[in-house]
C-alpha cells in the first residue's frame, strides 16, 4: 500500500506499551460498566461495524455496545458537551469535524500511551483527538446499464449532451466544489490554491450553475446507490463503499477512481463520557489487524492497520481506495482548508442551492 499523504495536523509522538499486554489482560473493564454507545454513519458501513467490531468486542470484553447513527452533525455533539448531558461515548467523525471539535474541546485528547498502538497504524490515522477507522473515497459512480459509454472524469459528469440524464451530488460544499473545479479544468495540485480565492469560489459556483437543473441532491450516503439502481440518476458522487455494497447485490454499477477524493474517518471520544476506559478498550480492539480485516472484507474501505491488508485476498484489496491503481489520479482532501473555510462555504452553498 502506498503511503497516504493527507495534510499534516497536530499529531502526538506515538509512544507506549505494546497492545499485546492490554489484549492479554482481556481488555480491562471497570467494574459495573454500562453499555458503551458508539455512533457511526450507519448504513452498510454500520452493518460491517456490527459484525467486525461491536459484536466481537462485546463478546471478548463483556461490555455491551449500543450502536447508533447520525449524519456527522457536530452541533449534536456540541449540544451534549455544553449541557453536560453526554449520552454518546465514541463517535465516527470526518477529518475536518475532528479538528474543529478538538479545537472546541468537544473530544477527549487521545492518550496514545494508554491506547498502546505504537507502530501499528498509518501516520494519517494518528491525531490529537482521534484514531483512524478507515480510508474512504468520494468518487464518481454510474449505472453501466443506463449509459452507452463510460464517463472517466468530472468533465464527463458535466457533459449532459454526451451523457444525458439526472446527476446526483452531495448537498454541501465539501467535495462538490472540488468536483466543479476539476470539471472546469483545474489541476489537482492547484485545486485548493484556487478554491482558497474569491475568484476560485465564484468559478466553482458558476460551473455548478451549468448543471444545476440536472442535479438531484443527496444528503445520506445510502441515497446515491439507491438512486442509481432505481434509475433516478444515471451518475452521482458517492462513497465508494456504498457502491460496492450495491454491486455485491448484483447491480451493474461502476466507480471512476480517477479524480476521486480520499480521506479518513476517525474514532473520537466525546468529552465528558462516563465510559472512558471502555472507549479506549473498544478503539484498541477495533484497530487490530484481525478486526480491521473483518471490517474491510465486508465493505471496501481501506484499513488503517497495514497488517490487515495481508489478510485480504487480491480481489478484495483491489476494491480498496488504498490500492495502488485506485490511488492513481486520486487526491487527498485538504482538511486544514475545510477547517478554515468550511463554515463560510457551506453557508454560501446553502444560499445558492435554495435559489
């Protein structure tokens, strides 16, 4: 697996004891532990987490896991922390929300000595307030039965003459503005430099204006594959794992890895959680190669523990965003850009979309 070069953030020096001691101790659980609440983005990924993480962890530790899902709303976590009514323990968050939540004090700083994952994870999985869960991509996906030829880029996505039909895009600025500029000819290595300017933002929205009447906006990761299968859209941006799950059901959907954007999701512990010990034990368990391989074998999101790849067959490995062939032409999200500009761009996007 090629090293993943995500924009650097504040990362602690990873030290600590080997995890083997913790595992041998049986994932030490405090007496009278209550159920651990773990919140993810749900869907096919949540189902895979149940099989790979929640069930096996509960069986090995004696700590029951209460799963839940959300759509990444940091406001829900902020409300819990500010009111002192924290009902979530571990949450799956995207990288910009992790950085923003860490800055606001919404997440517990990770004690990497306590976690004991020295040398086991890729560098990008190590963060001040988070532990990487998996690598995923937002990519162009299409229904191969609905198109006479195959799109290969976001420029093709914008070409409604050659590829007629309704398109799907995420209802939000993140990813959508990047794809618009890529479609308009901006190179990947200049993308965020352009988007950081007023002219670049205007250019992205002008490009979106060109196909606005052809767009159906999605707000949940389960919608793009559902819409492709039903024929509501002929192509759409989508999380790669959701398309893979639909493919396994026999649907003739395809992913264009070129110009896809990859990122990591992270486990974070909500500040004020009453189950800190159990949260650390769960994250340590879910970071092991066996557990990561079990997850990635069910949904093709790339493991952050490289040893997990050795447990996947070649066909499974080829479906991962982290496979060398899939990384060709892909680009890393600029987390720092979205931390700095995300709020203003989302506000402008919502105003534009409402017109």
